[in-house]
DNA sequence: GCCATTTGACCTGC
DNA sequence: GCAGGTCAAATGGC
């Protein structure tokens, strides 16, 4: 096992101890508790991901880096870097955010960052910022007239494979739910395989330009297992307005421990650590739009309505877990599409709040 | 009416 | 030319 992995486990243990020590003081502060738990989950999930990948990833496939949300968890990222972790394996989610400033992040820019390093970028992926993203199909159709669609066969870049057992009960043709919603867009008989390969993409592909895909195939050599190849990470959970924010994989595994032992390899996605996907508690928030203050209950896992701001308006609010800026989206009428932390270190390294 | 699935046709890398 | 991957019309369920 790599030293990095062991150090990460030790750091996770330290975070748990910190939580234990702080518990009497923060027991009645759900936001802080949630934040503590998120950090712990992020560290241990990244560790598990790393271990599983070392054990199960097909040869030649690159090891998954640790993904941490440097906007929601800047203190965590800083701590890990301070511990001597290589910046190259601690991939902050805002890596390469060149040109994106507070309140101006677009789905396109984010997704292009995530697929950077591969040339598997579709016409839709390359849509310049500023173009409304709702009608992706129209853009694709229009673009395909002028440019050839670029397709690249799956060579293992930006993809990973997991083995999932065929359910003993229920429909054996459908692999077990992995926490995300998928839409089947094709099925193909593969040469030399007894079983057809199913092609799935994220249900939220159009609305949120989520590039995630997976291929599901029963193994000839072991029909009791599916081989599921995931390609690209989900971006749909980045939106605070996503209609069905899936629960993070880790809690699913914990809550369904009768299944936990049968899943090998990488999960479908690193843990969802952004605020949009955290515990669905309600908290009152105050924010101002153009100098006018509003107060509203915000479901951390759901929508937040914009009372009167126009498209493109920047709104900010303070919460117990930090200051945030919303960019009023042109895609979802009257809702805020992107949540961007207002950069202020609430918990400086070794701060008293922990 | 909306959304998911099916499936033959088409596109593209090898 | 072949085979994997994707598209899109048809169809069905809710």
C-alpha cells in the first residue's frame, strides 16, 4: 500500500478524533457537524477509492487521484498539502479554473476542465460560455452540419471499470442501482461476447450537460458479474437545481451494508461533497440582491428560488458554513444555477472552530 | 404529453 | 471493411 494511502487513513482518524473532542461544543450546530462529517467522508472515501483502484482497476488504467472540493473544503485541501501530499494527486475540483471568477462559472467551463487531458470532447462540450445550455440537441444538430462529430473509442482514458454481481433476485438484465439515474441509449452485440453491451448516459445530460456514461456488459467468463465501464464524471450534482440529486455513494454503502461487500473497484463517482449534495437540512439564510436583502429557507440539497433577480444577477448570502455567491442562471428560470463559495477562510488551519 | 427503452441505421476509429 | 459507439424514429408506460 502506498504511503499516501496510509497517511490519508491516519489523517481521517485524526479528523474523527477532532470531531470527538469538539462534539460537546458543536452538538447543537448541525451545519458544523455536517461539515465535519463531510470532511471525514471525503478523506475515507478517497482512501477507499484509491485502495479499490489499486486492487481492481484494469492494468494500464491510471490510478484515480483524490478529488477534494477546494471551494467547500479549502481547509482540508490545505491540510493535506501541508502533510506532504503531492498536489498532482490531490485534484481540487476547481483545477484549471482559468478565466472563471466568482459567480461566473459555467457548466461548460467546468465540464471542459474535467475532460481536459482527453480529446473526447463532443461538439456539445465545446459550447462557448454564455450560450444557453438547455437546447443541447439543437446545438449538436446545428454544429454537426458544420463540423464532423468527433468520436473516440474507449481506450481507457478518463474511464474506469468495476465488476458488479448480477442481482440474485429481480431483473438480472439490469445492473444494481449505483445511485445515479441513467438513460439507456443503445445496445449492441459485441463480437465474441454472448451477452449484448448496454450503453447508458446520465439522465441529466441535456439539462445539465452531464457527460457521464456507462457501458454494462455481462461477462462471458463469469455471467454472475456485470462489467460496468464508467466514462466521465457526473457534473449534474454541481447544480443546486438538479432535480434528483443522488445520495453520495458512501452513505449508500453504509446504509446497505448487506451489499457493501459485493461491490468492487471504483464507485461510479467520488463522493459528492459540494453543498448542493450534502445533507438535506433546511436552514434560514439571508442574502442580498443588488443591495436588497432577502431571507429564505434553503434546502441544502435542493432548490433555492430567486425572488426577483434578473438573469445573470449575482447574489450572495452568509451561512454558518461560509459565504456564498449565486449566479442567477439563464437556464433555470428564476433559480440559481451555480453555487460558488465566496472565498473566505472560515476555519483557518488549526482554528478554534474545530 | 413526457420520458424511457428498443432497435436499425449511421458514423468513425482502427 | 469491420466493429464499437451513437443517433433518432418508433413504441410503450405512466
